[in-house]
C-alpha cells in the first residue's frame, strides 16, 4: 500500500544551474528512482511552517553550503547556523525519529555545533559517492522510519487489507464488492474508498486478533496504549464512552450497592445506576447564573459529609442497615465538567482512597491531560502517579472528542491500588456484556493510532499547540473588545489575567475562592483548574449574578447565525456557547470564528432583516421573514428577563431532588406498564419513571424514582410557553413528550397506585 511521504530537500541552489544545483538534483533523481517522491525548496522560509511538514515527510535533507553558513572558523555561530538549530529543534519538538541529513561540498561536521549534529541521521559530502549510493542510504533510513510508524493493530490491518485475500466472512459487502453491483453502492464505494471497505472485517480474521478477549494485535495495541497513557491496563471500546462507563459499573456494582455520584454526571452513569440496581447518593456541584456548571466543593467529598448523605437517603440507610460497615461501591466524578473545570485528583484520592471501593473519573473530555505538565494532578491516571492505598482507579476517555479517534472511539484506563490488582478475566465479563460481537475495526485502528500519536514528544507538542491556539483566540477576542471601546462585544469566560504571550503560568488558571469571574463561591485552595482549551463565549445581556441588562443577545441566535456561515459549536446555553480547541483546530478556524462574530455584530447593529442573514432558517420559519436580527434578539431577551430564567434554571438544578423509589424500581415499571402519561400542569408531587433532560446543557434534571417539585414544574411551564412563541428556538427536553394532536405536554410517571404498592 503506497503512502505519500516525500523526502524534503532544502537548498538555495536546488533550481540553480551551478555544480551544487546539478549535484542536488542528481541526488533527487536517484531517490525518485528508488521509489520515493522528492520535494525540493530553496529556503527555510517560515520555520514553523516547514516543521509542520514533519507529519507529511519521510526525511529532510538540509544544505549547509549556502554562503550564510560560512563563518570565520569551524563551528563559529552564524545567523544561518542559528536558523538551522532552530529548525532542527522545531522538528524534534514534535518528532524524535524522522531522519534528518546534512550535506555539503566544502562544509563538514566540523562546522556544525554538537547539539545539532546529535540530532542527525547522517552527513553527506557531495561528489565523494555516486548519487545512487547516497540515495540508497537515505531511502533505507526513510523506509525504516515509515515502517516503524504504524502501531500494532493498525499495522496488522494494513497488511490484511493489502494481501488480496478473498473474504467469505461478514460483513456481507465482502470488502466493498457488493457496493459495486448497484449504482448507489458505486457512489458509496467511491465516497468511502477501497481501503476503508477492505478494512471493514469480521472478528473471524485470526491475524488481526480479538477485541472480545483482547488477543493478538488488538492486545498488543492495548498494551502499547497503556504504556503511552501510563496506566496498568487499557481496553479499547468501539461504542463510545457511554458504553465504557457501563462496563466499569457492571464490573464493580451490584444490586443494592450504595454509590456516590456527581449530580451533574452524564446520563450513561444514570443508566448504569438503573441497570445495576444501585442506590445513589449525589454530590452537588456549584453553578453560576450563566448556566455554567462549576465544581463540587471539596467539603462534599469528605467521608463524614458522604455518611450524612447516606443517612439522609431512606434507601441508602436501609441498605447500610442490612450490611453495616460496607463501603460505598464506587465514586463517579465528571472530570472535566462540560465547561472545562478540573479537579485535583490526588486530593480526592487522599480523602476517599480508603473509604470508597472504586474511584471512577469520567474523563470523556480529558484524554489529552496525561501528555502535558500543565495538567499535573488534574487527571486520574498517568505515568509516575501515586497509587491509592485501597481504591482501584478507573478513567473512561473519549478518544474521539479531544484526540484523533473516529466517532465512538473510547477507552478504559485502570490503575491498580496498592492492595489489589484488576482481575482482567472477571472485568472482561462486564466488557462482553456491553460490547458488540461485530466491532468496527476502523474504530479499533483509530484508537490504536490516536494513542500512538500521543507518544512523546509528539503528543506533548500537540497538546501544547492546542493550549497555545486557545490562548491566542482569547487574546484576539480581548484585542477586538479593546478596539471596539464602548461598543458591545463577546467575552470568553475565564480568569481576568491573561499572559500577553506564551502559556503563562498554570497558577493563572486555578479557581480561587469567591472570585467574581467564575461565580462558584468559596472554593478550596488548589482544588480546581480551568482547562484553557475549553472556551465558553459569553454573549451580552446577562451577568454572572443573574442580572439582565436592558438589551441582550441570546446565544441561540448567535449559534444559528454561525451555523448558516459554516461554523458549528459544541453546546449552546442561554447567553453562552462552547467551543473546544482540540488537536485538530487550526489558526484558520478560530480566526474565521472571530471574523464571523464581527460580521454578526455588524448585522446586529444595523438590524439586518432575518431573510438576509438567516435565509435557511427563515425558509423553514417564514413568520420571522420581516423581523430584524436585533429585534429578534431583544424579543427573546425580554422573555428571558421577564421570567428571570437564569435564576430559575440555577435554582432548578440546585433544588432538592427527593427520592421516592429506587431508580431501578421506577424504571422497571415502564416494562410492567405501571406508568401513566401525566399532563405538565399536574406533575408537581408525581414520581418520574424516566430521565428528564433539558438540552442545553444535556444534564439529567430528574432520574427515575424522584419527585417533581414546584421549581422544576415552573421551568417546564416556561419552556412550553417559550416554545410556542418562538418556534425554531425550542428548548429540547428529553422526557417531556408533546402530543402533536392536542399540543399538550406530558411526562411518563409511576402510577400512583403502583407507587403506593
């Protein structure tokens, strides 16, 4: 299988008619005769730009015969030598292995400093050997480098896809052949390509190993990833981190176990509670009036606080009475929060490492943290991290969110405790319960490659670039704000101090007690950090205290505008929207976002009609055709302000959620048809049988078995009225069902007679 990784030659004489130019072009022709492509350039140009080529090249050949390299004495530092050093350092910052050769006619290694020489794979003295001989030496090193790139599973998949074996196994398209028998299949084949379809194979292919029992190249790749991520065990998962979470829970939690859970956890954790028959006690996070979820205060993690919560929960109290002295089975924390707030894991381990059986950190949004010192102690597992005395530590990560995995690529990391090790065979029983017996091998390969990409030094460089781009975006937004002066502009949520250049100090990103910018109150020293690559953009109209301005710009209108201009954001709140600086984000992308936000400002200030600035939206909702952009913003803003919706949503999530049934019991009543669809206005006091989840932010508000209170019902009434008035901007609440005939809203609740029983 041929890949395009050219050899890059940098020589000012590459196109010249002198002897040096003829010599280097003869070498280039000899390399091409050996089967590798050559790209020749005449200047180092932008160092950073050329260093980016390390991901696309198989070797570099650098001339040192240019006039500017010549000093008065061997080894003398000239500007060109300084530039050469900077170039090599930039390459090695990202890639420790790509071959680099120097060559010259009159210059030799005597003229090059040792710190540059030791990074080289060879020194070529032109005209001493034939171009063909030199080319073979260079090509040998380049091919060896390319041969070592692919990690174990991806390498095995490459070999299988190119060996020409006939497929008699699933899937039925047989390496893509079936698609070639249909016109629409032809389109599909041309779109996805031969390689993807040849690599879509069945678990019957022995040479690829087995994901289901972790053997062969799959196992080798999982061990390789475990080494890279610094954990004792690692398991690839092809069904997303929702499934990874369920695997961890089913391996550790049994019916009747008490579990300690972040109240603002992902819904997959709540599904796990229902499936496992667990009894949850919740740790309550802070929240500000922007709707941004803050950290759980450190006091909530204290064993005595957790014990009081257990005693206050009738089902947990009953379970503890049956099994006195039993530890809570698992603690699950969302690390990081959806807006990038991190916990100091070592402080949590110190508090709970001997009082809770298993510590589980849902790091769906944090797989990058192990690869940069900026995040030291702010992620669950990594190289040289201390072990918990008793508690085994799990981390579940979405490699498809922040790294380079395909959608649904996930992984489970495990750190053994001092006192016990993971029983892999028992764990695999839970793994098998949730994984497909027909896993998608392209996803496995992407897990493999995503891990290999994070191998030092490349992984560190990728994370540092993400942080640097995120900080430059924040600086650009502040620069625009300063230039607009008294006129309005968007702000990026974060600490007030931002270093003028570079990464600044990690301490700049620590959350400190009672700082107004975050609005989370009295936080513990050193416990929380904001990840700068998570950027929450604040729109005008609301402050962190929940007070509304006279005019405002709801975020939903901004993100709808951005979407029509080709920019899709991750999450939208009332007056905020969220973007992530993954390792795939470029300067072009975030600069485009800045310019589109400026275009929005121009269109808002001039009150452009919606038919002009949101044509696709207006085509679906003609009622807005004659409305101006500023007018619509003001209409929705006034509804938010008149209903004090920022405080309402904050109080709703912080309100007292009373358990009336175990979650598993309440959910099971759906299967037994012991539920009834209750009108919205009659919900107060009723017991929900389903998860009630408003989007945004996608955090379950009630779980099966909990009781509707007045605050929550008031919010649902507001959502109903808002949806009717502003179609196209509806608040999506999973679990709240609209009857299309009557237009009324309902929620599935436990029958009162069944509840009483």
